[in-house]
C-alpha cells in the first residue's frame, strides 16, 4: 500500500504493510532516532510525535492511519521557537531531560502551551499521566510547563 504523508515539512510516499507501526517506519526508513521504541503500548511517551498537530504515541499508530497526515518529530520540532520556550521553561524548573522520554514531555508541554487555556496543576499532571519516566519529578514538570507558558506569552507580546 502506498501511503503519502508530510514528514517534518517534506511530502513523502512509502510502500508499507498498512498495519506496520509508525514508530518502526520513522526509525527504520527515515532514521529518525528521537522516536524511540519503549513500551509499544502508548504509555511511556518515548515514541511521541505530533500527528496533525497533536501529540500521538507512534507505537500504537498503524501506518494506514497517517495517510495524508502531517507528522512532526522531535528532530524537526527542536529547530522552532516553541521548542526553545519549552526547554527554557523546563530548565528553569530543573526538569531532567534523560533522552528517553523527552519527546513525550516536550510534545505534551507543547499541546498545553499552544492551547492558550488556563490549566490547573491537576490538569497538567493528568496530561502527563501517559508519559511514564522516572527521570522527572511531576511537580517540576508542572512548574516547567507554567514557565514555558509565561515565556511564550512574553515572546508573543514582544512581537
């Protein structure tokens, strides 16, 4: 099955078994190693990508579902101002970046920050409930997200 989709700003076409997992396509065919294989059940966050602008665990996405979609991986996202806002917010809060669960933390934070909604500590914790990594204290992560929100507002108001 030929499957067209946009990957990190480029239109690509792959010939694949429709049930193959997106995580395997990204790692094996495109050598995008920030997408890591972890739990293979969508609970750890290590394989997180943006799928049509929303965080999605690529290990549970069959490739047929990405037809005509837009996929963004951490490799591409890390060149954006939005990424820098999140990293600065995390750094100021002392959030650890272990390298394994970074994509999950960053893309979930991006979804929260981009929503421009006022979110409570409990709502932020709930959003991160599917990102199981022991490297980060959840309270630091909440502070990091709130910092990133403030940094984004400041940057947007400076324009």
